C-alpha cells in the first residue's frame, strides 16, 4: 500500500503487457475482498470495470479486450 495525497493506493501490473496502474484502494475494503467477505464490485463501486478486472485477474482492459474480442 502506498499513500498519495493522504489517500491509500496500490500499484497493479498487467500480467500480459506489464503496464502499471495506480488505483485508489482502501486497505480495509481490500482486505475484506481478499478474505472473501464481499464482492469486488460492491466494495469498490468507484472503480471502473477495467480497474476491478486488473485487481481481480491481473489483466488490464486493453489486454482483456484483445483476449476476448467482441464478435460481430
């Protein structure tokens, strides 16, 4: 956990492209999620779906879209 401007943040790295992203993450809510005491979308509604996916699977939105392209 790092602190930026007095708020907690974490750096997440995409497993595919190694791009880093710093996200505002409250340590108590993060620990609840890690302990299985809540759903990520409920504990972090302020984060985008792409940011939550990065936390969840270690895959950024761009790499996720490349792995699972929309079908026509």
